[in-house]
């Protein structure tokens, strides 16, 4: 069945949290603001550890048999009354484990889950919050911000209690610094410095992959500047088995081909996790059963048109690919496919620019 197939089983079993240990082993798990790509305590916050010690429930979207939604049950005693407990149900997956765990040096699973819960309660984006706090921690360590800026709060690697308090301060800012943080990392680093280690791509804080040039180029050229636009990290991982490195122009074409197809999947409300199931052949066949005659060629053409319209809209509203910059930090930390070269990224962006014109 689809659930037990090679492309879906991981989502059914551990969920995306199963990525923690493999990426850590590869040296691709961003840690402490990408000052490292391996986390010495990855085993504590891995999908395996969370499933064994905290998994309380698994859920699925309507009519989906996979059940990739993993929810931890965190049982805590009341502080002021014996034998009374509360149980919090906290959804987790790979991205918040990376952004609020390894990226902040947090090795305590219960602290990580509590931080995830507060981010959810206050309505913040988990990936952005973790990456912003990672920058703030390094900025404080480098003297770019002080206790006065943070109203006495110390950003310290691994201190989940301080990060939990900082979540509230972003929403209810007690100082200009937190008001600035609330506007995103690009804005904060422009004001306080540290742009070279501010890990943003097209204005979005980074995803949890330092796998090679594909993931970072993909985030830059994607219409939403999301790792899910084109899965550049997947191309990096495939490159590990190749005898020669793809030219940057060819890499960009592969990213664009994937993103064009994803326009079709998202238009049909197909989960990207199931992209390995819903191939062009399967989608075309399913549409024909429904009375819609769309060949694989038709689908490819429509996907290309949709993506082009998105990019034209961005350009019309003032976007320019020339305004984008890669954070210096990604060149300082090696990847499983080797060091990232600036010239390689420059050529890739030139190819992407040609495609957008």
C-alpha cells in the first residue's frame, strides 16, 4: 500500500522528525546558528527519542491513511499541589526540532517541547522564531546587543527557559530591540549588525538543511523563498551518489522543473509529502477518470505558466533578484558535498534571473 511504500513509510512511522539523526550524521543539521552542522545532543531530540518517550498520539488529515502528524504528551506535576498533573499535547516535526532545538543548542527534550508549545500559544512561526533567536544569541555573544537591549534577558545556548520568555517578549515587546525582532531577522540585522550570520533567504529565515548549494539556491529562487518550493536539499542528497557535480545552470533548471510540477500538485491540493506517489503519469490518469483530459505535456505547460505568473507578479510589485544576498555563514561551514563556492551561486542566480525575464 501507499502507507508502507518506500516514499511514505517514514512519514507514517517517525514522521519528519526521523530526519534529525540522518542529517546530523551527514553534517547537515544547522546547530547554534550554523556555527556547526552537527549537534552533539541530536540523539536526545531525535524522532526516535521523542517517539519512545513522549509520543502520545498520531493524527492524519481528512481521508489520509498516512498519519504523519505526531503529537507528544508532556505530563507535568502541579507546582502547588501533590498528585495533580496536567498533560499537554504538543505537535512536533523536523523543522521546529531543528529551529527550536539544535539551532538554539537545546538538548533537553522536555524543554524543547515546552518552547514549541509557547511558540504555538503565542502564534509565532517556529522556524523564524528559532533562527531569529539563534542570531540574537550569537549577536549577544559578540557584543552587538546588550542586557540593556534585552531588558536583562540573557540569550544563552541551551537555555530553553530564557528562549521561552523571549517568545512572549517578541509578542509583547518591552523594548525597542524586541520590537525590532518582531519585524524579522533581515530588519534586526540591518539595525544591530551581524548580517553575515543572519541566516535568511529572500527575507525568510532558513530551513533546517545545510546539505549543499541546492538547498540554499532553491530557497533564493523559489517563488515563496521556501525550502518546499523545490526541495533543493533533495538534489544535494542525490548529488552524494553522483560522480560529478552538476553545473549551476543545470541545478537551477532541475529546481525550476520541480517547482513547476509543484504548482500542479498544490493546485490539486496534493500533499507535497505524497509527491513520490502522485507522479505526472498518475495525476494525468486520475484527471482522465474524472473526465478532465490533461496529458502529462499539458500539466507541464500549465505548471510552467503558473510559476511564471507568480514571478511576474513579484517583479511587478518591486521584487528584483539582484537585491538578494546569501548570508556569509553558509560559505564558512562545509557541507556533505563540499564547501559552497560564491562563484557557483553567482552563476546559479544569473541562470535564475534569465529564466524570470
